[in-house]
C-alpha cells in the first residue's frame, strides 16, 4: 500500500516496471528506487478579496537526494493531487540523470482553479505556499521552478518570500525567475526551444525537408508556444495548434509570432480567428511531419496512437503517452520516430541548472552561451539514447529511461543504505 494513487502515478509505476525488468533489477531494490524519499502536504490559508478566508491544499514531493538537491517545477491547477505530483517527481529524476545534471527529481503544486482567483489572491497563495515549504527546501536541498499554471512572476514571489525569512536575498532557491531578479537569459524559451531543436535534428536524420514540412502543436502555453515558434523559424508550416479553449487549423501555416502575441495578451488562443477554428479532438491525428503534444498527461492512448499520422512525435509535455499507446508505437517504430518526454522537454531543467549555477557563482552568461550549452547537452543525451536503443534493440523511451534509472541506481548503490 502507498499514499500515492491515480492514473498518472500508475503510469509512472508501469513505466518503471518495464525498465526494472529490462535491467534485471532485483525486487528488493525496486521500492527504494521508485518510492519518493519525502512527500509534504500543506494547507495554504489566504484572505480573499471579499474578506473571507479560503484554504488551498498544496504538495511537494522530493523523489531522491542521492546525486544532489532535488529539482522540479510547481504547478497550480485544479487537477493537482499527490499521486500526479509524485509521478512527475519520479520522471524528473530519470530526466535529470539522463541529461547528466546533479539533481534528484521533485515536483510541487497547489490544487486551485486560477480562473477563480484575482492577481492579489494569487500572490497571497504563492507566498503562503512557499512560506509553508521553508522547513523542507533550500538551495542545496530542493530548488523549484515554474510548471503548468505558474510563471516567472510567481517564481519571483517564491524567491522573495524565502529570502525575507533568511534575512538576505537567496536567488538560487528558485529558477525560472525574471532576469531582473537573478534569472538567466534563455530560460523562458528553453523547454520549447529544446523540443524544436531535437525535432529538427530528427528531421535531418530522416531527410525531411524543413521548408516543406508541417507541424501540429497541442498545447499553447510556454512549452507549446515556443516549440511552435522554433519550428516556424526553422521553416516548417505549423498548420494547427490547440489549447484548453479550442484549436486552430490552416493548411497554409499559422502566423505563430502573431498568434503568440494574441495568446500573451488574452491568455489563450480563443478569439484569434473564427474562420480557422477546428475540432480539438482531431488535432492529434492530423497528417503532419512533426507532432508536439505539449499539454497534459495521457492524451495519447492506444486508439490515438493507432491513428497518428505524424513522422516525428516530439513529447513536449510530461507523460503524454500511456503505456498501452507505447505498445502501439513500438509496433510503428519504422513509421513514427519517438522523442520521449524525459529527453524532449529536458531543455527547461537544463537551463534551470544553468540559472542555479549562475546564481551560486553570481556570474551570468550571455544568451548565446546558454543556448549553445543547452543544445550540446541535449545532443549528447540524444546520442546516448539512440546508441542504447540500437545496441539493445529497444524503443527510445525504454533506452532513455534505462540510462536515467541506471545512473540513479549506481549512485544509491555506491553510497549504500544508511543504517
């Protein structure tokens, strides 16, 4: 029995079992590798604008601290629960190990519908959440970052709240901050930019002409919008995008910079065009060269996987593909090149690591340096995944996760079990 439950956590467990079986990990080692080291549940009371008091439930899961402090985002969404947060923390562990960062995985969140609270209430909730977490976090214990429903302004509130309790400015407690508050150039674009970079690399290997290629992006938040922009800048026609408000389709290619400005001003793609509206349920199965699921978990099930018409599946979101869908994609490896989530969207944590390093050293880099180093790390991890997949004759996801799990396991084994 475990306190963690739900479809997202079950998916993380199933994925781990596949890897553990592949690596022949003894049964008595598996729980130590899989189960989180620490899980915190808190109540976050705030004063509403009307004078009443509301209490929101918050979470933080730290998967392991074997290789360094834990690292991971914080999401504010109505779907947040402890099982989902635990699964995301587990995936972050394998992701950090895969790309060679000195971190364990973590994730946090608050269960809240952001459409029901004001900006003043959001600041109060952000600060209260951070305040309640102070005994459990620190620059060398647990470093947080943005995720779904959070942004650089909220990271600045997190950092300021922690700093007030320390009596000094501690920029390195949070990444994804505004540049004016100790953030790094290139962090805002990092995840989506990395998705586009890896998709471009795969297209070149598959001899797909970028200037005649098409892309579809599901999700138009930070990751999806910058992935779409990167693909657009590489010469692809982004023929469809979608978010929680609907979808847009234009076979001639959408004007992504203009759409980004609209979404930035209005909070979504809604209202951009009545003529281009499209059925969101069909967006994932449109014919295209590159498909980027960059929204929620578990959007590609077995049925959707069977109907995919893309050549490259670049997973911008965490856990967008279910285990049943993976079985379908394994049979379609010659048709669809999968870039698994723990590699494809790792550009965000890579550049978060750069921000943490810069804050610790108080020495900041130019954006060109940040981007160059990000691409170098992504390319190195891609090469390792591809080589492992070919050598062991296993799917890309299995190869990527095996590399990550092996590194965490080696770290735990060499440190030993504290008596």
